[in-house]
C-alpha cells in the first residue's frame, strides 16, 4: 500500500536520468502505461502517441514506463528503448527508466495506481500495456486492460480534461 493520497506526491526518473515530480502535472489527467518494445501490444505506442498529440495541448500527460517483467519483452537499456520508440513509433511523450510493476520492487507510481484501480487479478498487472487514467484530482484512477486500444480511451480522456478545469 502507498502512503500517499495523491499521485502528485510521487515522482519517477525519466529515461535520461532526470527526476520528474508528478506535482509538475497537478490538475492534469495522466495516462500511465507499462510498455515493452517486443510485445504483441507494442503497436499501441502509435495510439498512445496519437493521444499525446491530440490531447496533450489540452492538458493530457501520457507517461510510458518500460517494464521487462513479462516474458523479457523489454530487454534494451533506456537509450535503446528511447531510440526504438522514436524511430518505430514517433514517440515524443515522456518515458521513464525501466521499472517493475509487480512484486517487491514495484515502482511507487504503480503501487499507487494498482491500489486505486484493481483489475481481474486483484492489484497485479497481467501484462504489458495495462493503462491507468489518473483524473486531475490525483486520486481517482481508471484501469484498462492491455487489450484495450488507446483510441478506446478517448471519451474518458475528454471527460477527464473537462474535469481538469475545475480540479486543484
């Protein structure tokens, strides 16, 4: 369990080694996704990038968290992951360093979202490209299966962006 009431109390390290405070995104919806470069769902990077381009100017923050906990589908280092994402999917949204999303080494961001939005396997993340939409209040989290394509989140994102004007 996390000891924080808001995701905006947490931080992560980006894939260039720079600490990122989620407080910098306070009042904005966050789309948090555990990603992998060698997964059947990897083409979802394209949809995530489209959401970033379409809704980023309105306040949506897409954050990719590479993870190698599922069948060794993210074997590269941070530079290799960034290059793959940029060259093959045009990714310009922020990526973190490689993280764990399950087990004792679970990153605090994933401990928070899993606690707030449980799935079919309880709190565990079943596979790459599990998506979490954190509403602008920093407390409410919606969870989406790896099979859910990014474009299927558009209505929920629009709703969250509507809440962003009244949050925080």
